[in-house]
C-alpha cells in the first residue's frame, strides 16, 4: 500500500476526534471564517448541506452529533489547516503526475468514509441501486443518469460551487488534486451499494475549471 507524504498525513493526525470533525463537514457554499464554529455547523448540517451530501445521512441516522461550541482560536486553526493543505496540494500537483496524485489522495477518502460510518448507513441500499439513486436525487439534489446496457452511471452534484471542506474557499487556490478524494469516496459508496467493486472517476470539477462536479461510475 502506498504511504502518503508525512506532511500530508500529519494534517490528519489531529489530537482528537472532535478536531477531525472540523475538517469533514462544510456548507454547500463558500464560507467566511467570521462565522462561529457553532453557527458554521448549525447552518451546514441543519440545512442538509454538509460536505458532498454525505454528512446529512449520518446526522439523520443518529450516527453522529453536532459538535459543541468552540473558540475563535479553533476557527483560526481550521483556517490555517485549510490553507496549509491547499498549498500542499498545489505543490503535489506541480511535482507529481496525475496518477501519482490519484493513488495517494484517493486512499484518504477512507478517513472520511469510515468517520461517517458509511457502510452502516448504506446497508438498506445494498443491491438496491434504484433505491439509492432515488434517495440521492431527492435528498441531495443530485442529477443521476444511468445507462442499463453499459452499466455506466453519471452523478452530477448539481451545485455551481465547490463543496470541499479541505480548502479555504476565500483564497484563489485551486486544489484540483483533492478531487481524487471525492472520487475515492464515490467509488467506496457505490461499491457498497452494488455489492462489488466499481470504478469511479471525476469527469467534471469546479476546482478544474468546470461549472459542475460530476462523477462517472462504472457499475459493471
């Protein structure tokens, strides 16, 4: 198994689970760090707008709770981590080829996937792709196209802004390599639903200059 660079992994080596939570949830719109962390989470999760649409499932299923209020210092720390990570990703993009970036970053999706206990939540949708498509279409507002003959599914997040919480959206940094994390999450999620390994690929991304974030899932 590939090991990610120490500096990259250190970002995730936070002292407590609560601090990790701060990196895993974000509104479906750019935010300003002037929001208190309490308001940040309240607006993000009560409106069903946690990162990539995955967070609301956990809250609705009782697998997690809203974190407690925190200080301005913690908000500053989150801002620092976001900026640090954004710079690191840009450096990786400049010094590694796309496949090397994909192999390293895609593995990190498992951090988020396991934190949200996705396998547990997705049990009702195992071997029930139509039911899952109906759920994400209604609850997340995604647009799904599925070709029965080719077994290729196109998932459109249907948002005109990047939802990723790992970067600071108030900066001009474009961390396109981080989309491989979303790719890995989508792959793990649809593999669980399908009951076998599937392949996912980001085919459109706001971080890469497109107007929407879309995934191609080869379900066959």
